[in-house]
């Protein structure tokens, strides 16, 4: 690698020397042929060529060499480096200054042209990307945004370049979510931010993008800005769709033989008087296995539904106060039987969002059921509604055992283990479904909890 660099520098040095020789020879020939009054212009042309092709250092060296050549071949007395006349000294000094200035200016122009060319290449790459890309400078100003990013956030590129990203004047849910996520990322760069997934109908189908903010630095180590990459994960969602279709098929196919096994087991139970003790033990083992298989089949069916919830939404105005009231009414008997009080505190108005009422009801139901599952007798589960920063918030809090910090990071993963070692899917699957529903509505969900201090789940959904 070092040898290649040295060879390249040697070639540039020889090229610069060639410019000096050629320009000096040309000036000498022209002087003899047409009585050229001042050959300095021809020598300056050689300096200019060196600046264009060899860079600043060699072009300045070429300027110095040209002064010496000019003095040796064209200044009386010829073929010496002495100067007899004062005005020749001035001419040589002016020649050197002009040559250095030409070298400097030409090199700067060449460097700027190179920068512009690299910028054009970078912008071409950004525009060709299937991902949405927005580049911010260290002050948060938008430097560049490709068409995909503008389509995702519904922004006009001409109106956002040069403006602060957190003050673009848009109330689109996608922009509000990205702006909030970027603010959280900059405030807590060491902390893993919530996953932000955005959906865009593009080229005849839904496309799915995941926000990935990345800080970059300049070559000197100073902050260079922030890259907001909205990565296209549509192909991953397609793969998930195929897996979910397979899971749904398996679940459906399992239910029929499981039902037959369950009926056979019930028939044996009815004739239990004719069975030996060992046969009764086998029958009990069969009963437990059938029950376990039925739970597995139901979990598979729930899993296959989870992603479908986040895709197909029947959007209309939904009054979340009515949704909460209906869910409270459904769970009140169960809460009473367990000895847990359930209450709701909702404002009189302002809780209207645009979304799918059935799926939002399912989301609130899952949170309430989760709170009841882990709240001991004598505890309480509270549901509260509020309007904050252009979004509707629904909070479900309980007085259960809480969630350990290491489990809060994965509580929304599908089939995450319950905090107390309960059934797989008893918490994780339901919360994964809630997350999918909320994200499909352009919102987000977060959990605030501490071991032994209860849990608080907050749903945020943009209004309108």
C-alpha cells in the first residue's frame, strides 16, 4: 500500500517536472520564432497545468522551478541565476506571487469540484436507496432527504431542506412518531430506543419501514450530524406472513384430532369403574396431554392472528371512552370474583381517534386482563385517559408484583415468559398483539414498572 502511494507521488512529480520543461521549451521556441516579448505567460500556463493535475504542493514547487527557469533562460544575463536590473527582480517576484496564487486558486477550485462530484454521487446513492434517508447536520437542520423518506413522512422536500427537523410544521402521525423517537434518542443516546415501525402504501401494496437513527462523525472526530434511516423491512413482513399462514394451518389441522382425542378420553372417564388403577393413571396423563395440546393449538392460532391485526384496519372515528367503559363492564365480574377492584377515570371529551374499534377494544382488553392476572386479591387495576401533545393516552396500571428490569426489555416479544414463571404466552403474546395494534394505528406503547411496585402500561395514539 505504501509503495503504491510512493509510486503515485513519483508519477505526479515527474508530471510536474514535465510541465516545467515543456512550458519553458515552448516559450523559448516562440520567443525565437515570433519575438515573444514576455515568455512568463507560457511558463504560468505550465504552473496552471501542474495545479490542475498535481495538487497544491507540487504546483507551488512548479512555480518556484518556473521562476528559476525564467531567470536562467529569459532574464539578462542569460544562462545564469543572477539578476542585473532591479525591474527584473520585481518581475521575478511578481511572477512567483502570481504563480503561487494561480496554484492555490486552481487547487481550491479542483477540490471544490471534487467535493461537489462526491456530493452528487452520495445524493444519487441516497435517491436510489429503497430505504427512507434523512441527513441532519449537528444543529438538527435537514441537509438532505430522499423521495422515499418524504413519502413516508408526507413532507415536501423543497420545503424542509435547511429547516430544523423538529420544527417542520407537520402533524402527520408518522412525522410525529419519528420526531419523538429522534428526541428520545438524542436525549438518551446510550439507551435502546423503542422500535418505531411505519407503514406506507406504495406501488400497489403496503410497505413497512423501521426507524434506525445513527450518529456520524467528521474525519476530524467532531460531530457530523445524524442519519435517520427508515429501513424497508417489507420482505421480512412477507416472510412472517408466510410463516403465520403455515402456523394458522397447523393450528386448524391440530384442532380436529385434539377434539377427537378429548372425546375419547371423556368416554373412558365415564367408564372409569371398569379400569384398573394403572389405567386410571394413564388416562389422567392422556387428559393432561390433551389439555396441553389444546393450549398449544390456541397459542398458535393467536400467534397467526397477531400480525394480521396490524395490517387490516377498518378506520373510522372511535370514542375510546366508550371502548374503556365496555371493557370494564366485561371484566368486572372476573375482577369481583378474584377480589380485585377495577376503576376508570376518563375525561368527558377529547378521546376520539381514527382507527379500528374492534382491535382497539382487544388491545385494552389484553392490558386489563394482564393486570388482573398478576394483581393479587385486595389489589386494584385502574384505567385512565388523557390528551397529551396531540395524542390520546390510555393508561392501565395495577398493584401487582411489577416487572423486573431485565424482563421489561423483552416484555412485548411474542411468547416471552411471564414474570412469575407462568405459562408461555400468558403475558408476552397478549402484549405483542397490543403492540402490533397500537403501531398499526400510528401510535406506541411503553411500560413503566419496578419489581414489587406494580406496572403501568401507556398507549399513545395520534388524534384525528
